[in-house]
């Protein structure tokens, strides 16, 4: 970047990027997974899947919140020459980097339906819901602080994820009008 600036991606957008594909793959796998009766039967599979959905959503939504809070408190103001990355580019990079994991998760959820119908799909959908809830939580923090959290693109993993990994030294902040994504990573407008 010019004059020492860095490319910055929104933290909430990185978190939220996986929510939609995981949710839809999970719903599709659960829908298809209800067809075979499985070893346990449909009723047990669906009830077990519902429990997995709730647990996965809660665990993913609450995981590493302390690290997000610590990085948010220690955030520095974005520099004059920092370049703010578009929401669509961040989402595209995350989904490209994780496409094989998404397909593998979908295949595993479908395969598990022959043992426990719909449970694997509901688990996958729960993970997507947890990511969406975490992005909403980040959005509430951003609104409360009137600041948007950004992360240097070069600190993200090779698959464009890991916004609170060990290599991340801190977030950057801008005002709430910066970039093309609102608090929580959703589209503006």
C-alpha cells in the first residue's frame, strides 16, 4: 500500500462471511437427511439435531469473545493511508478460502443422515447461526462505541479467516460511516 498504509478488512464481515453458506448447506443437508430413516429413526435424529443446533449456535456465538473485547479495547485509529476493503471482496475471499471445507462439511452432514437423520445438517446450520449471532454481538459493540473494527488483511489466515488468531496484534477503528458495511457486517441501507 502507498506510504506505509495497510489493507483493512472489517472484522464483523470476516466473522459473518461463513454464516450464510453454513446455514444454507446445513438446512439443505437436514432437509435431504430426513428422507432416509437412518439407524436411530427420524424422530431421534431430528430431536438430537435440534439439540446440536442450539449447542453449536451457543458455543460458536460465545467462543473467544474475550479476545475480541481485548483487541477492541486496544484498537488504534486507522491511518490516513490505510485502504478499506469492500465487504464483497472480504466475503468472496473467505468463501473461496473455505470452499472445500464447506463442501466437506456438507458431504459429512449428508453422510451422517444414514445413521442419525438430519442431525449433521442441523449441526452445520447451528454453526452458521452462531457466526451470525457473533457478528450481531460485534455490531452492538461497534454501535455502543461508535466505531467500526478493522483488521489488517495480511494478518488474516491464508484462507482469509481467523480475525482473532495469535498473529493478530490489534484491531484498527474508524467512524461508523466508513466502508460499505454497517455495524455487524451487514449491508448498509
